[in-house]
């Protein structure tokens, strides 16, 4: 094989490696909805979406003790829309009852065995639950949260927040 063909193969490989790395870093850094909401002590539930929402804009929300919540929609252009409101007393009592009855250490040690929705352009959730000053970091693609009543309710509220605050 002539020497110039080897040089063409090497140059093509290097170009592909560099352009692939640039595209990966451009599309996969900071794309999930985790900006603008930070953790706290006491009792709070923070959730971030990631996966298929990155092209439309992922969102985050945080529910504080008493039912006050912050909902943030992150646009792909880097802008964000922030909404603050409160759950009704009935809604808050329902969330708190499900939080109180959830076995969070067991959920944290569980393992998700299905296909992660974000692998097929679906939406997945990352949760930080602070309860009795203990923080639990959970991911719907790592822990088995899909059949836990607390997380079913939180996903439903995510949909309600999205519908209520969509423009």
C-alpha cells in the first residue's frame, strides 16, 4: 500500500476523533435540568429531568416543607423560566404522607433493572430528597423508583407543573 494512503487513513482517523469529541462535549455538558435549584437542610424534594428533554429544554422543581414549590424550565438556548407557587394543603399532606411512609434507604439501595427511558430519548429523573436532615440522591435509571408511591406522585406533579406553567 502506498505511503500516502496510510497518511490519509491516519488524518481521517484524527479528524473523526477530534470532531466526534467536540460534538460530544458540545451536546452533553450541562444539558440536564439541574441549574438554579440547590439543596437545603430540613425537608425538601428536588427533581431534575434529563434525557430526551435536552433538545426542548429540561426542567427542575423543588418542593419545600409546607408545599411551596419552585419550577424551572431550562431552554436549550440557556435561558430559563422560573415559577413559584404552592401546593394546596391537601396536596401537600398527600406528598408528606407518601414521603413519611417511603422506605428511602431501601429505595436508595435498590437497583433499576429495566431500560432507562433516556436511552431511547425518553425523560428520566434525578431526585434529591432531604428528610429528617438526611439526604437521599436517587436516579430513576439507577434505583427502582417507578413503583414507589412517592415517586409516582412526584412524576405526576412534574406533569401538572409543566401543564400549569407552559406558555
